[in-house]
């Protein structure tokens, strides 16, 4: 069956709507979210309200906890901290409670779902290199773990004791291999491609497909600027950085 995996929405309603429209075309059996519903973008409540009824499971991201006052802002740079404070002020009580109560990790369909890293999901480590991925892959028993956090879509594949990295749009899950898949970001890609990212996973055919979707970047930028959030948070959307 086909399943959709989204992550790092970051309050970007324009990107989320475009991704959901694309997902609907594929009619997946389920959808999950790897956290960071909020942060950076100007539509936190709208994104939670839109996505929450659609997901089978979700895990918490660091920006979600920051917006609930459960993560110290000293961890963030100035722009991120300003966005977190703004988000905390505008979140509805129901949405604040929802993201605050999300788990750090979920076992799902013989895979593991984590926002940042499987070894220490509450410490928000980035997994950006094969060396980092090698250590993380020792932390879970499943053949496949899905993560977000770095906003950089790609796949780490370990076999014969070595970790290989690929940005191929499609990965076939092979017996005897272990995988760590970063699904990329819906709301703020940072891999040089401004198109929103998500993953389709077929657990019968054992295929992971990275998908990119165009969206109304100008509209998302305008919302950020109109909200009085830092200009950089708007401008980076057009660069995918």
C-alpha cells in the first residue's frame, strides 16, 4: 500500500496545500507527519488545523516544543527565536496542547518515525553525513527509519558495513540493507530546490519516492512579511536555502 510522509511544515500554508493536493492525486492509504508543524512561517494554526485530521501518526519537532514554551530559545538563532515567540503568542490553546503532547518517536508499519535522529530524538541532532548516519543506524532495529529536521531530502543506505548516500528520487528497499531517509521539508526546503518536499512509501513494493511540488512562494513570503516576522524567513523560501 502507498503511504505519504510529510515533515517540517513550518507554518507554510501555501506549501502545505500544494503538497496535500499532490498527495490526493496518489490516494495513499495513510499519511504521517515527522513534526515541526510550526515555526518560521506565518500560518501555524491553519497548518495544524489542516493537517491534524489527515495524519495517522505524528511526532514532535523542536520548533513545536519551542512554540509551547517547552524548549529553551537559546538553542535557536535570532530569526528562529523570534518566530517561535510569535508562534507561541498566536497558537490556539487546542493546537498548543496537540503539538505539546506529541511523542518523540513512533514505530509505524515496520519503520521508525523520528523528527531529528533515532539515537537521541529529544536532543535534535542533525544527520548530514554517512559518518553521522552510521552511528544513528545502530540505534534502531527496523530496516527503515524516516526523519526530517535538516530540511535536506536524501537517503542513507547501509550494507556490508558501509553507509552510502543518495539523492535519487526513488529508492528500492533491499533485503539486508538498513535505511535512514530524510523526507525533506514541506515548508522550508534548504537543499537548493525551493519546491516543497515529501515522500511516498509503498510498503508492499518496498519503494521510497522523493517528491517535489511547486507552490505559491510569493504568497507564503507575503504572509511572513505581513505578520512582521524577519524578512530573511520570507526571502530564503525563494532560494530553497
